[in-house]
């Protein structure tokens, strides 16, 4: 346990400010950042002006946006993680074999973070790349990762609900999601039918290390026009399981 006296409150506040910028909120005022970060307006303002001074944010006099310089933080993290380096060649080979896009992600709170991707074609309206984040409750990789947690921990991450609906097919009742997690846990894979975006289906399996611990998730995503949800297991699960076994032998 790290003692409170050894922590830098200013750094923590600055990081909280950076985390308020998302795909849904890429351009924010001081008031919006203060509300999203639970900081007072004066503190949020100082953090934002500091980021702008050092080139991590742009300011037009009213609204702030992050600059590409902030990607250095995530790139440095990904560069020091062995997982992306290990899985990328396998993803490239898998996607070439099946003709569809594949990805690996890890769990960060209630979200998944993409750490590697091999794209055959664009399958979502947003561009997915290492560092992209999506909600865990309505993605195939997210459900695989949540299913690996103790039920109490998964329930705490989901919260009381209702969960955000990305499409009309998204499960928003935490109890319904927990029931789905039980099915995922029992069958060893998750199928997602247009819950994250209409027109997108995916299937995911857990990535385990040599000790049998779930460290990530691996999926195949494709246009709904290319396969029905009921077909995904037959078409892609054998290849995913082979990749899972290969990765388990490489991850310590």
C-alpha cells in the first residue's frame, strides 16, 4: 500500500482531466471538464492550461482538445508491454487465414482497451486501433474478460444499472449481463450480435497464460452481412481456439 504522503495530488488531478476526453467528448470547456473530473473549476482550469502550455492540449479561448502529443503516453505504455509484441504476428496470421479482422484487448475497469489489432476491413464506424476503448458490458471481448472475474467483482464493475445502450439490442440490465457472463464462462467464448454497433458481430475467447490465468481477450469481428450470429462459432471458434492454445504456450 502506497502512503498518501508519497503521492502527487497535482499529477493525479492532471490525469483525471486527461481521462475526461473521450470519443464522445473530444472538445470540452473548463466547466465540462470540471464536472466530468469532479474537480473544482479553478483546479480544472490550471490543469488544462498546463496541458496546453506543454503541448498536450489545444485551446481556442473557450474549448480544449487533446493533441496527438498525448499519444506519447499511451504509446510508451504499449511499447513496454510484451503482450502486444507477442500477439501481433499471430493476429496478422489469423486475419489473413480467415479474411476477417481480429483484435486483442485487456480489461481496464468497466472498459476494454485494444492492445493489438489486424484489420482486414473497417467493421465499425469508428477507427479501432491500439489504445481504443469500448464498454466491456456489450462487447464480446469485454464479456470474456468480465466472465473471468469473480461474480462479485464483475457485479461491482457493472454497477446498479441501467447500463448505457449502444444499440437497441444492447443488454442494459446488469442481471441480464451477469446471466450472459455465466453462459460465457460455461461455454468458454462469447458471441456479440450487434450490441456495440448495428451491423457488427463478433466472437471472442479468453487469452490465458501458461498458469491458466486470463490475461486478455481475442476476437474476430465482421460485418453482420457476412455471417449470422448462430454461424460464428462454427466458422471461427476452431481458429480462435488454436490461436488461444498457441498464445498460452508463449505467455508466462
